[in-house]
C-alpha cells in the first residue's frame, strides 16, 4: 500500500518522531510505513487520518494485486 504520510508530515512541519508520539507508535514504525515496508492497522490509519484532518483514502492508496 502506498501512502502520503511524508507529504502530510511536511505540510504540518512534523518529524517522524513528532507524528509517532502523537499517534502512539515508534519513529521506526512511521519510517516503515512511509517506506511501504509495513501496513498500519486500521486503528492506526484512522489515528493518522484524524491527526491530519483528512480521510484515510487521502493518505493511503490501496493497490490491488493483479493476479
């Protein structure tokens, strides 16, 4: 799943550490999500969307596997 977390962090002038603290995870978790190595839980995705005052779909882009 692709995401725009880095873009939203820049818009709000937040570091990975700042965002992690606000949504209750580690900086490493934010880094892994930004790099696409980890998909957040639905609860975490909602917390991030709420933090940036947007919908989940504005941050996360679901890509279907073409199998």
